[in-house]
C-alpha cells in the first residue's frame, strides 16, 4: 500500500503543477500584461482565468491533483 500511496501523491503533485503551468501559459497567450499581473499580484491568476472562461477547467484539474494528494496521504496513514 505504501507504493500506491506514494504514487498517488506524486501523480497529484504532477497534475496540480501541470494545471498551473497550462493556466499560466493561457493567461500569457491572451495578454502579456495579464501574464505579468498574474505573476506579481496574488490571486490575479484566478481572476484572469475567470475572465477568459477558463476558470472551471483549469481549477477543476488542479483540484483533481489535490484530491490525488489527499488520497495518497490517507492511504499512507
């Protein structure tokens, strides 16, 4: 069970990380100013995604990664 828990945590981290990277790329593609603001202003990243109707898909994938980390932690406990 330890291997399953570890793999679940690592996959969750990878999914959450990739969701954030894809979201950042999409914000930068729409506008360089929006991209810079999303890096400098906390929370602006989510606001910029919401303005482009990309909030639910990106944040949904990010939450799936978080759930993977939680499941792995529960398996390891």
